[in-house]
C-alpha cells in the first residue's frame, strides 16, 4: 500500500512541475488550483507516512504517530474544502452568481480542523492491516460528505448555465471522490483516500488546467487579434485618404502633413502584435491617432480625455480600446451624422482596480439590443471568436480581457441618462516589470 502512496506522490509532483513551469494566468481559479496542488503534495507525504506508522504501532512512538495522523486528517479536510472552492469559483464564472455558501464552507472548515487536531484518536488492529477509527476519523468522512453535497447542489442548480466540458470535469471529479470514499468506508484497511483525491485533482488538471489547453486558448486569441487588426475597415482608409487628397488640392497647408502623420501613426501602432499586453499610454496613443483622423473627417465630432496620470504605465491588452471606440462611433454617433462627443477616461476603483470608460452621446441602443449584447458578453466563453459581423470587436475584447487578465475582469455596457452608452472595461492594476 505504501508503494501506491509514493507512486501517487511522484505522479502529482510531476504534474505540479509541469503546471508551475508553464505560463499561467494568475486568476482566482488558477490560484485556487495551485493551492490545491501544493496541499495535495503535502497531504500525500503525510498519507504515505501514516500508512507506515499505523501499521507499525509497536515500533513508532505513539505521540509521533498521533501528530502525523492529525496533520494527515487536517490536510484532507483542507483539500476537500479547496475542491469546493475551485468548483464554486468555476460555477460563479460560468453563471455570474455570487458564492453564497462560502461563509458556511469556511465556518465548517474551522470546526473540522479543530476536530482533526483535538479529538481523540483510536486505532483498529486487524489481521488485514491497521487503521484509525472512532470520532476523530469521522471528521474526514463528515467533511467529505458536506463539501461533496455543496458541490453537487451547485452543479445541479446551475446545470443549464455551465459549459458541457466543465460539467463533465466537475461531474467526473465528484463521482470519483464519492466512489472512493464509499469504498474506503466499507473497506477501511484499503487506505485509498489519497488515490481518490489524486484522481480528482487529475480530472481537473487534464480537462481544465492543462497548460497545453491554456496555450491553445492564447493562440486562438492571438489569431483573432491578428485577424481583427488585418480587417481595419477599408472604407475608413479610403475615405480618410480622399479627405486628405481633397484638402491637398485646395491648399497645401501643414494640416495635411499632420493628418498624413497621424494616419501613418495609426497603422504603425495598429499592426504591432508582438506583445499581448502594452502600457496604457501606448494604447491611448493609438486611440488618439484614430480619433484625430475621425474628428477631422467629421468636424462636429469631439473627443475628450480624462486619464489619471498615475495609470500610464499600467498594462492593458494590446489593441483593446480602439475597437470599443470605433463601436461607439459606428453604432452610436453614425445615426446622428457623427455629431456629438466621445469621452475616454481611466481611473482607479475603490478596490484597487482600473476602470476605462468610453462614453458617447449617440443614439443609444435600439430596443432589445442591450439585452442581446449583455447576454453575449456574459456567455463569451460559449461562443467562438467572431471573424465577421457587428460584434467582432466587443466579443473578442471580452474574450481577451478574460484570458489575459482574469475572469473577474471584463467589459460591459450601461445606458447614459442623457443619451448614448458607456462601455466599461475593468482591468487589473499591473505595471510591466523592469
């Protein structure tokens, strides 16, 4: 039996090495899985140690055996709690519903850990092998049952809103742990709890946390961004060049040279795809070049900026603002003959994040359109990246923010009381490391 524990430890250690050496995004979900991997490795060490000590009660000091056993039970309780947390965060990301059971889960964790550390331990000695039984060991069975119940309840309650691949991963993990727990309960000498938790961890790793899957998602998003940049509206280019040509014919003033320079700046900046993240100042330079050209084409169009000077170095997804600004013009101000204002601002939120706002004074959403946009942005993960259509910019922007920054960040829209709409981009406050 000890050989199995050692084999599981080596397998999970190898998985942890691959996972931590890969380029991961430090979202809450990934951090929770990282914590789960670390605690699992520690637990397997205690598991292997106690498998030996419980079967050598005559040679191992009782105090040492009890200390090791208490930490074995304590880490097991923490693992099933982290399983619950991982699934709860996953469900929250899929449905947008808050984790209402967190308080009860944390209170139960404290009570269970106290029980694992303080309740008396008893050992059963049998011809087939020794094992611990009694009230202290019941802590792990009760904890496993409690957290499995919470996970099953969340899964069934939100079944229709969860992606099929994620439902499969969660369901497989729960079935494995439930089956192994029942086998362990009916055959206490088998000592297979570590195997069940390792398999549960592996089911998440193989289906949801595999670095190859994450890299594939990054590649898909980079290709989408490349396509988006290659599809800069040709009418914009032709109309702008025609405006410049007419102006040049009428009078050869410096303004023509300035317009040409801004046009060159725009295309020079828009084709840079070597980095997925850039400084906010660089992103704003691209938007300013674009808006100067648009304001010259449409003299009654105005643009103003309100940018916190401390945020210039904060990293944002490359080419994230221009599609949002262009969307405001095409779907907001176009119907008003491009008469109005676009306001772009950047500030810090009270909880230490950065919020970018793109506000227009356009015609606003058509009836029912906002609900469609809201649903699309909420269900971004269930939709393939668009390569055509009116929503290419905002859908791909949402996908890239979620992937590059974390699923707690993203894009949404609100309607302005005085008319028009505001795009909200919530991003983390991270600056490039020197």
